[in-house]
C-alpha cells in the first residue's frame, strides 16, 4: 500500500506512474524537498519574522538595504527566507486542493500547473536570491542613534501612541508621557518642569525650559555651538486623530487643576527614560528594538513639519537655535498634517550660511552660458 509521502511524490511528478515526469512538477518536488519539512516556529518568533519580512519586502526584498550589522543581516535574511518558504507552502497547498477538487485527474493536473506557473517563478527567484545573499560591509552606512528612533516610526502600529498613553496614563509618568506625545520635548526638559495652561478657546499653551544650551551639536549639526533655546512656547489648538485621545485627556487634567498644570515635579530625566523603555519593551515585545522616549520627540517633530510650519517655526518648537538641527528628526511624510500649532522662542533662530558658488561658476552664470556649451561652439 502506497504511503502519503509516495502519493505526494507521485502527484508532484505530474504523471503518476510515468517514467518521464513533467519538468514543472519535478521542479516542484525539488523545491519541496529543499525548503520544506522544518519544524514549526514559536508564535513570538513567527510574529517577529513576519514583521521583519514585511520591512525587507518594502525595501525591495534585499536584507542588506536595512542591515546595519552582520547579525541584523542574518536575522532579516532568515525572516525573508521563512516568508518565501511559507509562500511556497501555501502555493503547494493550493495546487493540492485544486487536484483533489477536480472531477478528473487530467483537469486537476492542469489547474495545479496553472497555479504553479503563476506563483512559483517569483517564489523561486526570491529563494535563489536569499540563499545566495551575503553580508556586505561596504554597503553599510554610518547610522546615527537619533536617526534610528526616526526610522522606528514606520515600523510601529498606527495606534502605537494611543497604546503607550493607555499603558502609562494611570502611573506617575502619565502626564509626562502625554506631554511627549503632544509636543517635542526631551526627558531633561520634562524634569525641568513644563508649565501648561488652558486658554478660553480650549487650546493648550506649553512653556518649556530648554536643555542642551551650551554643548556642541551632533550629527548634521556637529559644528553648531549653543544649539538649544533657553525658553520656548507652543500653542496647540488641534491634533491628528492618533493623538486626540491624549489631547482630550491632558486638557481635562489641566481644566480640573484650575486651568494651569505643572508637569515634571519629582521626575528625573533618567527615571522617565528608563521607565518608558521598560514599558515599551513589554508593550512592543515583538520588536527587537522598541521605541524610546526620544521616538515621541521624532514623531511630534514630524507633526510640526506636516502642519506646514516653516523651518524657523519648527526650530522654535523643537527648542533649536539653528534651522539645521531639525534635519535629524522626523520628516513631514511621517506626520498626518492634523496639527493646528504655533511656536515661539526666547532667542532668534539662526539660518545656516550657504557658501557662495566658485568664481568660475559665478562668471558662467553671469554670462548665461555653461562651459560645456561654450566648448561645443564652432
């Protein structure tokens, strides 16, 4: 009596009992033997692989596009291979079901062939590419820590801010976290105490005592000294839907406090950062690198940019003394454009100096003819 394995091998041949198996079905059998048959993954590993595979797919299917180290490359490659093998498994199951449902063997084989011809080329291409992929150190660029927090925004669920708020609003850091969700503040600035007022129109007015006032900038602002604003103000009248719950909650807290509220009393910057990271690890357990409190600052900066504020206004809201520093933070594309916000600061914002073009280029522009065009004239 034939076993189920013998029956499946015969079905894969395309012509059961024939000495000349169909090449397409023979290739299916080879793929099945080479890539399937492993054990099941734990649920947590499966979720992590699914998340990483989706990131790689959005980056064109190349793990090196996202890898910063050899270890991260191996993890991304393993996740992508797992996804390709899962797709192969699903393709084979669809073909098997088609064979079983058909009235006769010939039509069943034709339907299976159609499924294979439609789906297998892409799956086989992905498997071949990933199996041959190797870590290439030359393709790894320098990754700034601040930029990593910005990159995390696109990997988090759409309601991650609401999840963070619901998890923290009942604790001692609830108001501090709500503050970080709504406006771009640093942990040190929360510890310096942020004053919040409610005006007659229902808008929230934030007064923030700045930090990083005497140190040199980093990243894109490495040559800038005195990068911080000693004092800044933000007036927030409306927010995007993802923050509406947080906005209403904090507004009610201010209202019940007589229209004024001071946030940060008894809080240390280190304690806030540590507590947030511990909470984030539990809340986003499926993520290898969960967001920190600074991810809130990146997300809020993205909303300032998406609100249509110019570089000067964004710099004031961020507490920067130069327009240059904001380039390291969230982009307008990561925001929703739902903010109605105004910003002010104690000091004017510096505009980056633009170097004048070389003298030769200046002369060419003055004459309106490029050097290359001049050389082609008879």
